[in-house]
C-alpha cells in the first residue's frame, strides 16, 4: 500500500493510503489537520498542499484546481489530488 508522509505544524507523520483516495481524505482519516472549508469539493484553496516528492504518483491536475489558480507544478488541492501507486511526501500549507 502506498505511503503518504505529511509535514504540518512542525510535525511529520507517515500513513498508508489507498489508491484513488484524495490526500485530503487520507489526512482526515489519520488525524492530520488539513483545512477544507468547502467540504473537499475543490471550490476553495484551504486544503492547498505542496508536493515535495512523488507528484508523479498522484492523479493529473483537475479543471477545478486550474480554475482556482493552482498552477505551480508542486502545488495541489488535497481534495483533488488522488493517490496512485507510489509514495508521496506532502507539506500541508497553512493559509
């Protein structure tokens, strides 16, 4: 099972994720404090994450991310980035 390493608030936690789950859902399921004001529907940027490693192990950027102005190759909305096969390292961005 792929592993996701979250860095947040000076802490680091590595958890297992399932293929097809979003970074947001994996984080929530494992007690990672990720904001998600729109309920994880891709209409805000409160779950913005910076992908440190493993961007190629995530689904392609979505139209919702592009509409929200997310254009940096390393930035993703946690609610839109779905885990594929492989490990990922993520910085949770406090907004």
